[in-house]
C-alpha cells in the first residue's frame, strides 16, 4: 500500500529530502563559513588597518564566501528542481524563499537612505523610480543599473542560474551537468587568455562554446529540446555581456555553480566518481589560473583556490558531524548575508578610534548581525517559506501515485 508523503515543515527538511541528511550538514556548514567570511570581510574594511590592501593583494574574504555560496547552490538547486518534478513548484518555492526577505531588505535600505543612514550610489537618484523597480527583480546587475544593496549582484547570478536550469529541465537535459560544466570551464580559460583582446574574439568564443554546450545537452533529444537549449543560450548572452562584470568573470561564476551540480551527481552516483573528482580538480585549477591571468587584483587567484579547497574538504567530510553553532549560522545565512550591511550602516564605522574601541565595535557588529539574522529567519523567512508551501499545495496539484506492478497484480 502506498504511503502518503507528509509535506516538510521546514525548507531544510526539503533539502534533506533532496540531498540526504549528511550532505545537509555539509551544505549548512559551508553556508555558515561563507556567511561569516562575507560579514567579516565587510566589517574589516571599515575597522582593520591595512585590510583594504590585504583584500586587494592577498585574500578576499567576501569573494571567498560568494564562491562557496555558489558551489552550494549549484549542488542543491538542480536537485531541488528534480525532486519537485514541477517547474511551478520549484519557482513558487524559490519565490517565497528569496523575494520576501529581499524586498523587506530593499525597503529598509530605502528608509535608511531617506534618514541619511545608508548611502545609495550617486547615480541611483537619476532614475530613482525605474531603478528601484528594476532592483526588485534581483536582475539589476545584468542591466547595468545601480544596486540599492551592493551585494545583491550575487542574487542576479543565482537567478540567472535558475533560468538556465529551468531551460535545461524543459530540454530534458538537466542531468548533462558534466559536459556543461566542462564547456564553461573551457570557455573560462579561453576568455581569460583573450581578456585583453577586445570583444570580437570573445563573441566568437562564446558562440563556439554555446554550440558545443547545445550539442552536448541535446544529443539524442527532440526538436523541443533543441529549442529549449537555444533559450538557455539566449539567456546566457545578456547575462555575460550586459552587466558590470568582465565576461570571463561571469563565466567562471556560472562554471562554479555547475561544478557544484556535478559534485551532486557524483555524490548520488549518477556519474562515475573519477569523473566527478576530475571535474572538481579541473575546476579548481581553471578558476585559480584564470583569476591569476585575467583579474585586476592578485588576491582573486588564492581566493578561488581556497574556496574550492574548502568545498572539496567539506564534501569529503560530509558524513561527519559539524558543530551546531556552525550549522545554525548556515541556516540563517541568507538573512545574515542580506541584513549585515544595514546593521553596519546603522552602527557606523570606528575609523580613527583606539584599538580597544575598534575591537569592541568589530565583535559587537558581528554579534548584532547574527542576532538580527536569527530574528529575521524566525519571524520572516520561516513564515514566508511556510506560506510558499501552502501556496504550492493549493496551486499545483500533486501527480497521481504510480501503482507498482505487484499492486496492479
């Protein structure tokens, strides 16, 4: 007799179903490390003498956290889509997971700006209504408009990844993660080498890579699959060329997202272990070398290397138990990521103060950011995710259960 499936009571339970309990700890631990790296880096810029020079020449804490976040997203997002088996369920889940908190943060930014506490970019007011409206979409970084919240550029890449994964799902090619990641890594190498040659070779390389990726993902697929792959390619071009970022950098971040997906395939034995390990090793080398060649700051290369090394180490230890405080930090990481700039803006910096005052300000700002994130998660994120589950259950009818052969007999 079929057993009814009870809806998960928390988004983390959803992820446990998609990725397995041990890997849930692995992901939350990494999210906790990533979030702490970002908040540490942003506070260090205003309080630690020489930190900006360190950030530019030695190691970028914020960038390290972002790459870790992307590797984690790449691991879990396609798994979530495949588990739902429904684009509608997937997008409803993603909407209620991301947008309510983001919109609340955006509103708080505008209020703090009106009060003179939070500084928006100088050109934000030139077309304030339009810019604000575009900022509500999370895609503002790809249309070259000012960012109300500076770190929201990463959400644009997340949304771009969701769109790509959606196109692949429609093509029935979502499991072709390995050739896609390999193609993006090859394109990263080419773009890094030719980064100083102007746009013409870049466009040619992009078209060649797109054709190669399409050939990989639609091999043996229908015309509909080919059209869906074309949609993916069409979405990719503006994401790579219409934003603030050099094409090599956009590609390397999407390559990191798809590398995370390959590791998921490896973890679930959908590809041979040697292929997953080889791709992860290649991604580590390519992203590090490409950053050394093309980035305008020496700190990019060691930062990418460290992010991939930490991800690989945590994945290798995924069956171990991680500290509870680190796991909790991972659970509230989205709130912590979005809200800590507002906390810092309200507190101000302590530039010019004595060492003791700066240390107290540093530790206090981090602690207050964690407290605000915890409250945000409990009273905004969790209720909105619960609302999303109810909306999904009401809007999308579950597929009828499939009878087993024994039951049919």
